[in-house]
C-alpha cells in the first residue's frame, strides 16, 4: 500500500526555513506584510482566509484583511489596490477568489503592482512563470512540488533524476493551480500531460491519467480519481479541497482522490486535509517575505 505523505510535517519544516528568511530580511531592513482583499462572501475563500491568518500569526508576519462589499463597483476595488500598491508596509497583496461576476478578474489582477503580486496573477508574473523564469511561484503549485521534493528526499532519491523524462499528468487547467503546475513540470524536464474536464466528458480520463508517474489532481471534484485512473506505483498529489456533507449534515473536507481505493495502487499519496494545503499556506507567507526583498532591490 501507498505511503501517505504527511503534509503537516513538511509544512512545519518549511516554516523553520521561512522563519530564518524572515529574520534575515528584517535584519537587512526589509519590510514585509501581507494584505488580503476579500470581495463579498464565499465559504471556500473564508476558510482559506482563516488558514492564512493562522499561518501569518505563527510566522509573525503582519497580515491585514481588507473586506469589500460583494456589490463594490470595479472603481472601488481598483482604488483599494492602488492604495495598497503605494503602502510601503505592505509587501504582498492577495485578492481572494472567486470574484463577484460583475468584476473583470483580468482587470483587477492587472492593477496589482507586479512586485507585490505574491500569487503571480498579474500577466507579467504569469508570463515570467510560463517562460521558466518566475518572480514568484504561486503557492499551491509551489507546494505540490515542495511536497514531492520532500518525499523524494525522504526516499533518498535524487529529484532531478526522478523528474527528468518521467511523465507528470496534471488534471485541471486553471490559471491559479493547473497551469502553474504544468509550467513547473516543464522546468523539471518531465514529459507533461494536461487534461481538463473534457477528458472526463469523453470518457478518456483514465487513458491519460494512467500514463502518469506523477499524477497531480486539481479539479475540485470529490472522488474524481479512483484506483482505475492510477498507474501502479505512481505518486499521487491531491490538490482538491472540497466541502461535502457528512453524517447529519456535518461539513467535511475531502480531496479529488478516493484515497481509500488509490492507496492500494499508488506508491505514495497526499491526504486531504493534511497534504498540500498546509504547505501552500506557508509558501504564501514565504512569497510575502521574498516580496520585501524584491522591494528593497527596487528602491
Ligand atoms: P477551478 O474550478 O478554477 O478549475 C478546475 C479545473 O479542473 C478546470 O480546468 C476544469 O476543466 C477541470 N475539471 C473539472 N472537472 C473535471 C473533471 N471531471 N475531469 C477533469 N478535469 C476537470 O479550480 P482551481 O482553483 O484550480 O482548484 C481546483 C481544486 O483545488 C479545488 O478543489 C480547490 O478548492 C483546490 N485548491 C486547493 C488549494 C490547496 O492549497 N490545496 C489551493 C487552491 C485550490
């Protein structure tokens, strides 16, 4: 049976690294702070915001939350971003998704100061990532590979040898998770397959996913990946975070992978909760500290 990778342990070790980076940055005169902007109410976004608050507090990195009404006109949102762009105590800005439908995501993201855009959603940062020369690696995709690298280190395997020429299959193609995970796979000289929901509609999901030595799943569909979708001995990274109803209507968090089935087929697998999520949170704070270093260079 597969090894279940302990993301919380990996996150704890990464926190130590980020704490050192934080201290060095501060000692060198860097100013860091994260500001999140929430527009309207969304259960998944609020849950993410609570995780960010907790991680920022653990790492003693200042965090402020700006909450705008769900009906705020674009001009008000852009004005809030411009104010934060000019605020030297703010090194990183994160706009929580999803945005209300009356707002144009592309316009909102393009208004961010690229140096403060710690999730790399501004076209300049997305472009740098696609070219293989990222300014920031978006936290979820970064967490996926950090988890893989940590596991490989535990196994005593050399990451570059493992990745080179092996096939990475990414299920889900969003700008924030799937595409960055694909860009990073290119940089590792892996063969890459990227699928979206049309593979499922066409009944060909398994034909694609079974080719993966590494299977990264970010679709947002509970239980999408079953044993039949997985190559024997593959490493499965479950990015999905879905809130489903448990017994008596209790809200429960599950991933996109049917762990109890896949565990009998994979070599290693990340659980949900306790897999990629905790590492994602620490990486966002890491980027916030890195942003302060970039800001110093820009002065
Ligand atoms: P999204 O809805 O923006 O994109 C989902 C992608 O999956 C799309 O490309 C879609 O075509 C594809 N997809 C949907 N159904 C599919 C199917 N049946 N078969 C194949 N592909 C399918 O979602 P997102 O923002 O990329 O997030 C994906 C999941 O990851 C969600 O569950 C989200 O909550 C989770 N997430 C987790 C973290 C973390 O830190 N672990 C961070 C961000 C998002």
